[in-house]
C-alpha cells in the first residue's frame, strides 16, 4: 500500500501527535478532577459575583468631599476586594 499523503500532511500529523496525542499521569488526572469539582461549584461563581458587586459598590461610593473616616472605610473595602 502506498501512502497518498503529501510531505506536509505527514509532518503536520507528526506535530499533532507530538503536541496533542499524549497521556498524563494518573496523579494529574486526579488533581485536575479535584480542581474541576472546586471551580464548577455554583458557590464559587456566587462568591466571585459577590466580590465583583462589592468592589463596584465601594468604587461607586467614592465622591468628592467625603469625610476622612468614610475615605478610610472605602480604602479598606477596596483593599479587601482587591485581595479576594
């Protein structure tokens, strides 16, 4: 049997095999499964959404002529939202 593929197709097949056709260790699959369980949890989405809403609320409260105490509260709130 003769191979009817061109040189370019053969090279591309080798490259695809090298880059995309390999198996990971079983430990990696276990780790990836646990990460997927954590990330796909609806409460993680809720937490991220609440962080975004809280940060937006703190940023919206900033205005000209605010008291120094309120500026400190906004600064702390922005720092907390930034580090979450």
